């Protein structure tokens, strides 16, 4: 019997990632709070930081784009 993978909404992923980014708490602690693996949360954080960087560039206007 196979297990089904858990699906997380983009909002849930962003919330967990931002909590970790803003709180400066250990990744293992926040991952346990959200019930996800630390490696998975790490990917969410990486993606969220990239998304925030892109949004920052878009707000400022990218002259080289």
C-alpha cells in the first residue's frame, strides 16, 4: 500500500517560510511546529527568499530588464 504525498498550499508554504525568516528560530523548531521535514521547509525558505527578491526588483523597477 502506498502513501499519498501531503499537499501544501502556496499560502501555507509562504507563511511557514516567512515565520522562519522573520523569527530567526532554528529550522528544526519551526519545521516541527508546522509538521514538515526540515529539508522541505528549507526549500520553501529558499523559494520565498527568491520570490521576495524578485518582488523587490519589480517594485523598484529594473532598468536592465
